[in-house]
C-alpha cells in the first residue's frame, strides 16, 4: 500500500477527515473529531498507527514483526504497522477499517446514525 492508497482508504470511510495537528507532514485521520489512524504518508517505509482491541493488538505484535506497539500512543490500544509488503494488503485494509469501527462504535448513537452505522 502506498501513502496515496492509505489516504484514499481512510477518506473513503463515512465522515472521515484528514487533519494536521502535528504539522504538515503527519496526517491524522479522524471521524467525529476522534482519531482512528495516524501516518507520515511520505515516510520510508510507510507506517500507520491504528486503534486495536487490546487482546488482538498483543496477539498481532507476537505474530508479525511489522506490527509494533503504537509509537507515542497508548500501547495497550494502538499498533503501528510498517507497510513494507510483509503484510497482505487485505490485512492492512482490515486493520484500518477495524480502527475506524472501534472509534465509531464508541460515539454517541446519534452520531453513529448520522454516519450510517
């Protein structure tokens, strides 16, 4: 996955927006003001931090060398994926979409309904 593909994936999710609270080089993808992905889209290698169920987060870290605890994030709830080709594209997409779903599921019902969820 490239940086452009990652941006497109994130922004195609209902209500998603790209913000730059940490400067022009770091994209923070949010839904209803809550972060679900963080990436330096021109980084080499490309990395993205995503929210994850704590038990699954730990399991993924043990199973894949390209998945590490979230960089500068709550390591219980966030993983940083190195998108270097060692993970299947489908898995990368699933983890970004799961992160979005975790954030949306924690939103108030009215907000979830406005997002079509």
